[in-house]
């Protein structure tokens, strides 16, 4: 049984069908990338898994449990944590307060302390800016904070929505290095990313979305060499 199974998901915004019955799986320990151009349905897919938007039909199975109709807060309690597009840090709170909110549902004080140290290892800049207001951080630092806050929830499965969006190339490299470290530490990752080359270079497998359909799937190392994928997504 896969860690996450998405089966025939259909989502509409009014008359527009955003997802037209997509299905895919995520196995424990994998990094899976969802790739597609703007409007392909990538973010909608993550939102419907987290139950932030209503599904018309289809099912989501997480760790053998049907979570299709589970409320978003209960899904978080199961260890399925999303880092939203556009970072969404609590701008008026300090870095420290943002990280503490990430661990809000946890009671294991020693575990929280350990995970905080791990976050500072991954994101040394956050340690330097611990008492700074989150809204005054740079875009890259806010992205790091959003990811660290999610890690403080101790995710089993981390959903990352466009982590490199709007970042300078040097920071994009840094964020992707960190994603690899999070993965090698045992967290399973579902990554939505417009930078297809970067996404494929760190993923085990990938699914390509076009206007609400999965049009191609396979090992990331194969897709990165695929001529059609190169032309459509890799500037080839």
C-alpha cells in the first residue's frame, strides 16, 4: 500500500473543470514532482489533498486511511503538512513565534527542541533572525521560514507548493539542496514546481499535468531526457 493514493480526483471552479479525474501514488521515502505549466492544476491538486477546496469526486487515501472528507485540521494531525505557494508566514510575528506555531499540536517537548535544532542546521539564517518580525525577512528567508515551520509539525508527508517561486537563482539552488536534505532525513515529499529541471533533478518519479489531466508519468531520470518534456518544460 502506498503512503498516498489519489484516485480519480475531480475538482471544478464553477463551470471550469480544474482537475479531470487525476490519479497518482506517492510511496514512503520518495520525492514526487508534479510538473506542469500555469493553470495545469498543480496547486489545486495539493489543496484538494489537504481538503482546502472541495472535491466533486474521487478519493484520497493516506497511510491506509480514507481522508477524502476529513477536515483540513484533522489532516494536519495525521502528519500531512502543506507549505503553501507564496510562503504565507505570519508577518507580524517573530521567526521564533512562527516556528512555535508549527509545533502547536505537539506535546513532546524534547522532540520539539530537537526539531528546532535540526531546522537551525538546515536554515542557519533563521537562527540569526530568531527575534526578527517575519514580514521583514527577504523572500528567500520567508520561504525558508515557511518550510521550517512545516517541519516543526513533524510531517510524515510534506507538500511543497512552488518553493522556488520568485527567488534568485542562487537561492533556488539552496532551497533544492535543503529539500534533498529533508528527504534524506526520512520525510516523504510531494513537490509542485514550475522549475521543471530542478524538480526532476531531485525527484524519484514525476507526473506531468496538462489542463487537469496526468499526461505522462515515469522515473524523473527518464523524463528529464524525454524529448517532448524537454521541448515543453525544459527549454529544450
